């Protein structure tokens, strides 16, 4: 059963999102105070807020809000499944899922809010989830309660160019509480493990799951429906992505220089993809992965250009070390430069001349 979120969620006129790939997430510093503020990386305390001591679960929520926001994708999970013959959904492969979790900073609604948007099959138009998560401390049971709200008429907010306009146009009637679907989160080592209170909560309305479970760590976000009827207990394992800005340069003359920057592209390193047409009419796909290398027995940062599609022949690839903040290639007929996305690198790329 669904009911409209109560009076605490008022008209959203100052909805602020800390957006992962569209905007760089930067930890803000704290103002020193007599009472130690127990948050790590959260927003500074408003001056008008009376200093107070934070409970253990409030401190846990503040920490969770520093590690959960970001972009996540399960492309690596699908890659390993393909290696063992699970190369289609019919053969047991998971669906491709991409999730974006962002913090909502509007204390007039609630102290701790997150916005989750999800799409499937690497298609940003296939929005399958839009939720608001409200995090509440439950000190008596040493847990965090997560209340889930759906958004009516779900359309991509996070990927819209007019994000602020869309956010400001939302009304409290757009938020619908998903009843009997509260998730109880508890810390286990470096992870937060959560299970829905109800035995009828599921990933979506079409599922008859026994309960919904999630796991959150600094680098990973996992979830599953534990369905006693189907006995399917496979987790969707989504790795946290890093965001890059890339320049795609073409020669001004075939095989010659200087080059001409044709595209400035935002990409993430968990299967980010950019489709384009080369000057000779061929369709090409640039992909970015932080993937496991069997040959080198370690994670490897890779960019690849393939012809026609991601299933087409590889034209060229370049690799770097895991965690590298820059990668590129220059075979002569194209030049790619990708830098970790932040304000400095965006400005640097915009200032670069095509013949630099």
C-alpha cells in the first residue's frame, strides 16, 4: 500500500543534489567547534543550529552519507558471468543495472535524505527506479531505519540538463511512501547490511520477494530479492564508478596533424560508453572499464574503441594502472585524452588548443 508522504516533506524549492558524474563530489571542511562534530565529510553545520551531542546512530548515518553517494554499475559482474557461460538472462546472467545515489540537502524536508535513480541495459532512457530514502536513527536497536518513497511519473532527474528546474517543480504530492518496506541497516565491519522489515517488500511491484536486502561499502552497492519461492539468492553487485572527462580528437586531414577536438565527453570507468561516427562514416564506440586482467592478475584501467558496437571488432585499446587519474591513446587517426573529472581538469581541457 502506498500513501502520500506527510507534512514533513513540504514543497521542494531549494532541493540541492550532490551529483556524482554530472558534478564532482568534493568533501567540505568543517568549522572547528567546542563540541566535536562526529561526521566525516558531511556538510558544515549551519551557524543557527544549536550545538549538541550526536548519538551513535546519527554518527553512523553521517558516515554512511559520505560513502554511499556515487555512481554504481554491475558491468564487471556480467563480465565474470559471461566467462563461465552465463551470457544471457535465460542462462542465468543478471540484468545490466546502473544506479546513481546522491544526497539531498534540504533540512526543511528531513535531516538525512538520499535520492536513488536506476536504469537498466545501459540505456539511460530505461529508468526503472526513482526513490527518496529517508535515514532515521534507531538508537534503541543500534540500527538505521531507511524509509523509501517513490516518485510519481518517474523521469530522469539526475541526467536532465535542467536539474534545478525539475527539482524545484516537484511537489510533496510527487512523493509516495512505500509502506511495509522500511529497511533496517546495521554496521558489520566496514559494510552496512540491511533487510526489509516486511516479508512482502521487493525490488519492484512485479516481484513476490520474501524480503529485500542491501549491502553498502565504500566501493560497492549490492542488493537482492531473497525469494523463497524461486530460491534465487544472487546478489546484484554494483561497483562504484569514477567519473572522467574525455577529449575525442580527429585529424584535420586523414593521417595528418594538427587534430580537431570534436567531442568533450563525460564517462565513468565501470562500462561508460560513447557512440560516435568517424569521418569516413564508420560507427564507433568508445568504452571505459576498470576491469580484472587475467593475464596480469590485477585490476586494469582500460579504454577501447570498437567498430559498430561493443560486440564489434576492437580497433585499438589502451591500458593503465588501477586507480590512474588519466588515460589516453594516439594512434594517429584519432586521439583520446581522459582525465579524472574535477573542476581543474575540466578547465584544463577547455583551454587546450587542438594542436597542443
